[in-house]
């Protein structure tokens, strides 16, 4: 990731939850995004197949009320920080059995932003005194997301 991208993500996590992240955190963050986007698309694929379609529509993705609210909060933060263009590069779609409709694909960076905002808030809730999450905190937060998504 380019230096400008790193500094934008540092600003994003600071603004979203008062976190100080470093390059190793960005690697973990990227792995988190890949895994969670894949999970959402996998469920979307199952829903599309169950409906007899061979294309994943936006409504197939399991976007909860909380994630939708995090997307809205991300949008407000992103107006100032402008992380979404970088998320367009990071929100890579994994290979699936079905085709993803373009409009669904176009929503992935925004969904990644909502996941990012929710991730930052999860750190703040679970570890309120920790400004720089370490491996142990990352693993705990990821386990919570694995339970819910």
C-alpha cells in the first residue's frame, strides 16, 4: 500500500475510534477485510442459488442493520478522509461460482468501509484503554466478527 494510503488509514482509524495503527495493523486489517467480504459474498451466493438465480444481487448480501449504520457513519467520515478510493483497490472480490452483478460489485468498497468503521468501534468497545491494538486484541475482535458475520 502506498504511503499516502497508509496515512489515510491511520487518520481514518484515529477519527473513527481514536486508534493508532501501524503497518503490521494494516496487514491484519487487509486480511480481515478479505475474509469478511468473502463471508458476505459466500452467503450472497447461497441466497442467489436458493432463489434459482445465477447472479448475486445487492439484496443477497447479508447486510444487517448495524452494518448498514456503520456504512452510513463511514460515508460521513470518508467525506473528510477519502479512504473509499483505496478501498476500491482493497475490496477485491474472491472467485465465486456465480456472477456478481455490477451494482453489487460497486457496493463492495462502501461495505468494506462499513466493516472498517465497525472494526474500529469494536476495538474501542472491547479494549477501551488500548490505543494501539496488538495481536491478542486483533484476534479477539476477529473472533467476534467471525461469530456474527
